[in-house]
C-alpha cells in the first residue's frame, strides 16, 4: 500500500473520533477563556509582559494538546485497532509516520487559530497595556504558540507509543508541566531552561533574558519531541501489536 491511503485512513480516524475532536475543542476553549480572563486582570506588576499575559491561556490549554496526542495513539491499543492497522500496512514505520502527520497537522492548525483568538480577546482586555507590542512580536507569539502546542501533542504521542498507554502518558506529562517543571525550575536554575515546556514557552514572551531565545527554545522542545517519537517508533517496530 502506498503512503497516501495510509495517511488518509489515519486522518479519518482523527476526524471521526469524538474524543479527539473534543480535545481540540477544549484546547481552543480553555486557552481562549484563560487568556481573556488574564487580559482583564491586574497588570500593575513591574515585570508584566503583555505578550505572555495575552497568551498565558496556553498553560492550561496545553493539557488538551497533550491529551489529543495521547488519545490519538492510545486509541490504537483498544479493540484490536493496531493489529488491523499493521495487517493493512505491514511497514510499521510508514504507518507511524502517517499517524504522526495526522496528529501534527490538526494540532498545528488549531494551535494557530487558538493563539490568534487568545491574543485578540486578551488584547481587548489589556487595552493600552498592550499598545507597545509590535506586529512582529505578535506574529512571532501566535506562530510560536501554534508550533509549541503541536510539539507538545507530538511529545505525548511519542510517549504513548513507547509506553503503550495513554493513561501512563497523561499521568507522567500533566503533573510534569503543571508541577514538577516549576519545582525543578526553582531548584536548578538554568538547567530548567532546557525542559521541554519551559524551553518552548520562551516564544510567548515579549522580552526574554534567559539561556534560550524564542526559536532556540522551540528547537529544544523539538529535540525532546523527536526523541519521544523515535523511541515510540522503535517500540512500535519491535513489539507485538
């Protein structure tokens, strides 16, 4: 079988599973809602960063992105779905590549739409406090936010393929990005700059003075994601369906 039918089949799975569509909807709703709330909150902090405030809804919204990536892969482990997929496409590496693309494209598109909507609603609340943001900074924030959300979804997908469990992935990643990353950051200084979530979120700031910049931070997150996907692909090729 050629690659195009495999990719089409994986896209149909993404489009027709209500839990996956729900995860993408939750990504949009949570991020936009929290950014809107942040936009009308107190902004008198001397270290106030208007771009990060406008896109701060990404913090809870990324949980939905992680769930989307994990659910997209874990659904294959139920009802013999993986055996059927491998029977139709014996070349497991090609199948996994199609799965990754089918996850990446909607995650990126929804991520970009979400970032733009979050910026618009938050700026309406921030008013003059966000007047200093340039067009370039806003474009960088929106594009970077979309890429970051896609990378977090793919990181979850790779870990799910490796662990063969969506529950295990969510139990690992969600506490990490919500709690552990901040604890490590407070205790380890610049080492925390290279954690997948902290590195990728540098692109959400108007100003930054850490070890990494916006695009180098996303590059670090990309390396974490690539490692997870390679590990997941290896697991898929070597273990029984």
